[in-house]
């Protein structure tokens, strides 16, 4: 009875107020293609494997990420919302494969959960192609570069044409969204639009060089933890950007009223509880139910 009350209380609190970015358990997640965040997925690295040298793609497109070898290999750690991949500001990287047909050529959205672990700005790349591609094939981000500026490049590096940039930001445990499409190029940080332009660039799709997480061109990774990486072949809506901040794993819900409270080992020990979201209006009967259960519990005592 006590555990039931706790689970119901947590669900109620989450439905009304909470950020529910708790990762689904390994082996459990299935993308709901009917959910709007499940549409147009190109690559989805949830990064909940917790060990090993691979991170699996849940989009169905078989873009499994492979850790670099030796000094280029990142490691696993525990983060705010579950397991993370730790990069040590050297050559750590994850290879997502090569060839045309992977990175979209016009509309695109990339979501990256990134925690910067110090205040030093380095010549670093968050994601992008390897060296050797043509400038018009570019797709990548410096987060930030050595001058403290975030650069988002798509189809080139010309400011306000194929590049959007923003300086003066504070970096921490952030959810970043980079888009390009009918609204122009955008940089979002934790659900806040930090910078945009009206450009609608296109990218040449002849790249044969590998695409990496933790590298852009000749620049390597920063001192960061990566929590998840999502790519869409469309520019998601503004409301979807907000939803990705508050509940990045909504596409794993099978319907809007599904409830799930699962106790499981956390990467650093202890237990975590995963709860799907619930429409706020359903909190009213839940509240009544909690009051009733607590009343009956006192009567028994």
C-alpha cells in the first residue's frame, strides 16, 4: 500500500510539474511511430547501454555508433538522467558511419544532451564529418569553439547563409537543439531560442567521410559527457522543441495515458523510477484516488 501511494504521488507530481527525462531501461524502449517525436527519425542514440564499445541506434536505420580505438575511445559514466558517454578533451569519438544518404540535405534537426565539465573553451567539435569533405557537404557543430562561440554549420561555413552562431552563453548540463529548414537556422539551449537566421541552406550529399559524435573536421572532442543524440530529417516544430526539453523520451510512450513505474538499478548504485507522462487533467481523479487510499490505509491502522 505504501509503495502504491508513493508511485501514484510521483506520477501526479510528474504530470503537473516535472521534467521527466529519465531514460527507459536497456532492452525496453520501442519507438512509437505514431507519437510526433517518433516521426522522421534518422538516428537515435539513447546511450543507455552502460558498458561496451557500441551505442545502438533506436531509429531503425542501423546507425550503430562505434567507439574509437585506444586513446580515441570514450568511457561510460553516470549522469543526471541515466548513463552518459564521457569524452576527455582529446581524440575521443564515436563513429556513426559513412556514405551518402545518411545526413539530410535540406530540413534537419539534431538534438544533443551535453554536459560541459569545465569552463575552458577549446578548439573542439561536438559532431560532424571527418576531414576531407567539401565545404558544401558540411554538417556539424562546435560547442563551443575556442572563442566561446557556438557554431552550427549546414552546407557551408558562411555566417547567415550556411552558418548560425552565438557567443556569450553559459554552458552546463544542457539539451541542445540545432535545426535548419523553412524557419531558417536555429540554435536552442534548454528550450530557449538562443540564435537564428532566415537562411534555408541545402547540403551536397556526396560525402564518403565518416560522421562522428565528438569530432568536427580536424577538431576533436571537449571535456564533456554526452547523454543522447537524436537526428530528424525535418525541422521539428517549436512546440516539439519544448517537448524535447521537458520529456526527451516521449516517443517511447505507447499512448498519452500509459503509466509505468519501474524500479531498476541505477548506473551509480541505488534505484531509479521511470514514469511516463500523463495529461494533467487526469491528475484530478488520481488525486481523489490518493486521498481515498490514504484514508483507507489509516482506517486499517
